[in-house]
C-alpha cells in the first residue's frame, strides 16, 4: 500500500517534467487516478497521498464505492467508461464529471437526470483552466464529449463528423456544462504512436470553438501521458502507474 504513495509521487514528477518540457504550467494538468477494479482501501491510500479525482468505468462499481467512501466528502469521481443510457441516472447522482458522453441520446438522458440535482459544492471539480474556481458555481454537471479519433469499430465515442451535433446536444441541456473533449486512442506499440490521435483531438477542439468553448482535453494514460501533455492534455487518466497492474475479478 505504501507503494501507492510512492507511485503517485512518481506520476506527479512525470506530469511535471512533461509540462515543463513544453512550457506549460504543471498545475494546468489534472491527475485523475483511475481506480476501476481497485478496492476502497486502495482509494483511501491514494486519497491520503493527496489525490481527490478518481476515474471509474462501471456504474455499479462506482455506486458501491461511493457509498463506502461517503465519509470522504471532497473525493470526486469521474465517470470515464462507456456509459449506457439506462445507467445515466447513476452517473448524474454520483459523478463530479462525465468524460464519456458519446451521443445525442445520452446527452439528453443525462440532462434529464441532472435537471433536479445540482452537483454538491464539495464535489465540484476545480477548473484546471481558470484556476481558483470550483465548477461553474451553479452546480451543473461538467461533461466532456468522447471522440473515437481512431475510428475503431469497437470503440466508444462519437465520430468526428458527429461531434458538432453531440456538442450542441450537451449545450441544449441547462443542467449540463460542456467542458471539452476526451479520447482513448487505438493501442499503439510506442507512446509516440498515440501522438497523431492526441493531435487530432486538439485539432477537433480548434475547429469546434477552440479553448473558449472546449477548455478541457482529457487524454493520456499510464504509457503515453507525456505525449498527451505535450499535445495539450488538461487531464490525464492514470491507473496502472499508480495502483500497479490490474487484476480483473470478473466485473
Ligand atoms: C483504464 C482506463 C484508463 C487508465 O489506464 P492505465 O493504462 O491503467 O493508466 C484511462 N482511461 C480509461 C478510459 C480507462 O478505461
């Protein structure tokens, strides 16, 4: 367990040097610790080491961890996995940010499910762009639109051609707060191999309103976070480098 704190220090050092190497403020990159398949005890260790943002992929797992960890009132769960429309109500209730809005119908369902529930003050995500503010003050749910930049058949995320439609659907929901884009690139042999996909996400941001409309880019994981940061990531989602190799227990 002690290893987790050491690994977090290592990840923070990686983020810092990647940011500095391209002239960015290391504080402009949020670390989201991906805790899928990890125990609540492991999450507590990471929390004690200063992590407040945790990424989960499955709503049932998120639901059970959120109740076990309810005493950590400023812990923020980010929904980063594929979200089915019939599970949107869980994400609306439990997440501080949803990274994986992939279509119009999901945006509408999430909007409907959040209409009467503000994100509680303690769970609001600090802006990695525009320091000092927490959330938008109004308690809308911050969301990112996931783009399948590699165009892979089995991957979640909308296609580039559909992006504007999905963005507009998010903006049409008064209880959602459009914050940016997210992607999971195709698996490549080297971290550098992911660069064109990260750059593509950044180009899509530029061609859809730029940082003013889409300030956040959620991209980069354990093996390619440096490449993502150099391509403009404001949030990296890191699991293995913090918690070690994942063992799937049939979830
Ligand atoms: C699991 C997962 C991660 C973390 O991957 P690591 O390689 O363990 O850092 C990041 N993003 C998403 C969407 C994931 O599902």
